[in-house]
């Protein structure tokens, strides 16, 4: 039931109305596969996707989050802003989840690898540094409160 509600919230939010932007300092941009609908995503829904608490978009497509390397300053910013946890806490969360059989999002080592993964994977969502050029094969979504 909780996953269904979270999936609904993700879809409703992507269709959503105006709200303040979370990542106003623009250290990163959130990108999606072009098949993902909507132009905005609430911070809470984005967090649920990356913590694998929600697993599907509203149309039933599997959500495929992809993370940056643990050494990435972009991931540190994303974890603090979106997950509202320091990276070490996120690592501890995933250690507990792995022990109970859950799998974290795949990790890529560069912005270019994230862009490639998102472009080629239906339902994918990731984040890249603000300076990364975005090809037409991906779309940026705005993170809102």
C-alpha cells in the first residue's frame, strides 16, 4: 500500500503545479529518460525513488534511479539537498537495506555515464553537475518542495 501511494505521489507531482525550487544553488541537475512524463518532481518523491521506497512511475513503468560515485561532490550535494542526509548516513541506510535483500541504484563514475544510462534506460532518472551539457536524448526536471 505504501509503495502504491508513493508511486501515485511521484506521478501526481510530475504533472504538478508551481512550488519553490529546492536546488536553487544549481550544483546539479536532475535528468530523466525522455519517456518519463512531467517537468517537475517534488523533493520527497525524488528521495523516495533514490531510496527505493517508490519503484514505479504513474504509468506503471519501473523507475530506474542511477547514482553518482561515492567520491562525487555532486552526490554529496544531492544527498544533502534531496535525501536530507549526509552521504555517510545514506551509506549506512544502504548497508541495512542490502542486509535485508534490497538493492541500491546502480552507480556510475561520471556525468557522461549518467547521461548515457538515463538516455538508454526507459524510466531512468539521475543527476549530473550543473555544467554538464544535456543532449536531446535526456530531459531535465525541476525539483520542487
